[in-house]
């Protein structure tokens, strides 16, 4: 899953080398913390948060296929 989020983020941004994804495993849910370059933050979030929402939907669907729950947090 971490690789999935990283792949999507690297496909969107101008500086793919600055993309990092950390996985925080909880009791029920896994949280993926996405960090990108400050200049790419707007591209990952998108207009009115549409791109971020789309990434979250894809992540949730992929996690559900494996019987898990996943949440994406975009950090500055």
C-alpha cells in the first residue's frame, strides 16, 4: 500500500525525489503520511481538495480489497 500511494504521488508532482510516505500501523487502521515538496503541495491537494479526495478513495478501495482500513494524511 505504501508503494501504491508513493507511485500515485510521484506521478502527480514535479519533484518526485521529494516524495516520502510513512506508514503508521494502528490497531484497526493504517495511516499513510504523505510528504511532498512545498511547491508540489497544491498539486497533490488539487482544486478544492479534489485530487486529495481521489487519492484517498483509491487508497480506501485498495485497502478494502485486502480487508483493511487505510487513511491518507498529507503533511507539510
